[in-house]
């Protein structure tokens, strides 16, 4: 059993509310949702997973991106939110009902 399967078996949700961006069909036909602090859809996906306590490596595996890309998204999120920690990012996600 993979770590992801083990956690899912315990009833914890690891995946974001929607599948990763690349998996979405007809993306160009609907308007982009408005997220707080001008966050992109992918940044919100990363932020949701950070708020669940996942590491960069775990987030990378779920979203099928590299850990360096996860880190780049986190730097952008931290900059847009004017924060410096995952704890502050989690607090923002909870306050704005992103989790």
C-alpha cells in the first residue's frame, strides 16, 4: 500500500476539490474563478494541499509536477500573501474557506 492509499484508508482527504489543472476538459470555455489575493488556480491547488500538511514532495506527486515547481508556486503564494511560512499559508487558506 502506498502512503497515499494508507492515508486515504484512514479517511483523510488528500486531493484538492477538483482534479489537477491538466486533467480538466473544456477549460477555455468557462471563465476563470476569482481567487483571493490574485492567486492562480494552480496556486490555490498547492495552497489547499499545504493546508492539509503535505510536503513539497507529496504535493508534487499528487499534482504530477516537480518539487521545484511546487517550491516556485509556494514562493509566489508567499509573495502574493506577504507571508513567510506554511503555517501562515494554512491560516490564510482556512480564513478564506479554500480548504
